[in-house]
């Protein structure tokens, strides 16, 4: 069973300025919970119990959120307001939390490599909190991928079909279809032009990675936009071994964009909050 999940949360969230000038984008609330809490809850639902954050300057609110607040607990103890803390108390009781700081923003690959000190030599999940995923009453995306990992024991990326004019926003894969919704990757390109994309199967912010990925990232030169791209490292891993791409079950909201964030908020309010 995979025990650890890595959360790269060092980004600036510039698309949400000025809201993110002093507040981490991962702490933006979707109704009554911050994005990063949804991500941690998904990891817990997948059986993971050790949460590792790669943070940056001005991100202390994230680690504070996953800690006990003595002043707040004392202030509301015995009142009806205590119930509002039930979800975060459950999270704190279900997992342990650690963090390290990414001193320079050099891409997702570099952020994952920075987390090596927290992960060690074992397979791990990666969740990008910007991508908020739901699957109704079914198994969450990370739980679906963990189940696949138990079968294939290799790195796995979550994918979805996107319109051809949107492929330039994503890493895009191509590969042999093993069965419905599951591909063995043989090509992977970061944010290609539509005419250069090998398919319209786009990678979203869910990964399961084997620990050899750290050495591969170390040897991966900067790629698109001068950043160390995890797609470049995964392509090398795929060509030397095996990487699977999984078309997940569920709905994904791009909360890194204002439109996606609003859509996610409406979805949570109508389908989760009002039903609770």
C-alpha cells in the first residue's frame, strides 16, 4: 500500500491576484473548505497517511491549517460552532504532516525532487490541489490509481480527453491501449502546439510515482519554459521501463483558473454542501 502523498504547493497563484498576494492559492475556499484540504482528504481516502508539502515563501497558512489551533479550539469549545471543525479534526486524526521548502520555482519536476527528503525510497502519490476531482459516491481518483498501482507496480499518470485546441495547456501522452481507459505510455509532450500533439489525452494533477523518478529528474535538463518538467522525466522512465496512463472516473475542475474555480464552487454547493 502507498503510504505517502506529496503536495507541491509552492506556486504563486498569479491568476488569482490580488486575492493570492498574501494568501496561498491552495487555501482558497471552495464553499467551506480550502482546496488543499480536499486534496488531502482524497489522499486519505486512498489509504495514504503521510502527507508531505513542498512549500515556499508565504505559504505558512497551509501548514498552520493542518495543525491544532489552541486559541480557536478554546474559544469555541462547548458551543455549536465546534461542528464546523469536524472535517479538519478528522483529517488531523487520520494523517501526519511534514513539509520542506522549494527555494526557487523551477517547475513541477524540481518541486517533486525537492520532496525527496520527505518521501525517501518508496512509491508515492502526487496531488496538485489546483485540480479538484470528484466521483460522486464512487472511489476517488487517487484511490483508483492506487488500486492500479497494486496491479502494475509502475508510475501512473491520470489523463482525460480535452479539445484539440486546449492541448497546449497540458502534458499530453500517446501510447498503446492495454484495455478500456488504460494506456502504456510511449510518448509524452509538455504543452505542445495543437498540430504537434501526439493525442488529445491530457495529464491532470494526479500521479503515482516510483522512487527511481528522483534520479531521473536529477538528470533531466530544463525543458519547456526553462523549467524541469516532470513529463520529460516520465518520458525517460517510460522508455526505460513502464509508465501507465489512466483515464480516471469522475469530474475534474481546473481551480487554477477563475472559471474552473467558480464551476467547482457551484458543484460543491449544490451537490455536497446542500446534501450534508
